[in-house]
C-alpha cells in the first residue's frame, strides 16, 4: 500500500491516466426531450417517470421488510429468536410526504427545458 507524507510530490500520488468521469455518478434515469412546436414532449412521459419513481419508492420500502435486528446476530443467546426491524409502509404520512417532495422537484425540473425552448424560438426570429 502506498502511503503519502508531506515529502511525497503531488505527481506521485496521481499516476496513470486521468479519468474525468471517475467521481460522476451514473444517471438513475435518462429522459429524452422531443420538441414539437410549441410543446416539449418527454420520453418517457412525465406520467411514466412518476410511475417509475413511485415504483422505486415501493421497491426500497419492500426491501426493508423482514430484516433481522442486529441483536440477533450479535448475541448468541438471541440467535434462535425471530426479531425483525419495523419497516415503514407506503401509506405512512412520512413516506407520502417524501414522495410528494420528490414529485414536486421533478415537476420543477420540467419547467427549465420549456423555458429554454421558448427563449430559443424567440431568438431564432431575430
């Protein structure tokens, strides 16, 4: 293992090819835009994107069901007991609140491309 100290030159720490995408996270979802004057069409549609996001929430919540408590793994005398973590339900108010926040953020981000197309059409007439 390489250990850096104050005497090690910086170029020694960063050897090899530079990868500018090394710290970029891949997209969770790619949405294509199609311009049909005067509207912008999203592909997949806004409704399909909403359904995908809601399905993701459901999958995340479902994956938390049936998880054993950590005590069952740490203490040998509790090994035979079936103690589970309480998981949240999709109907709970906190889950609904966060789902609504995500949908609001998604809606706000659909306005930008529409403003861009409107500005672009104004400039093309000049």
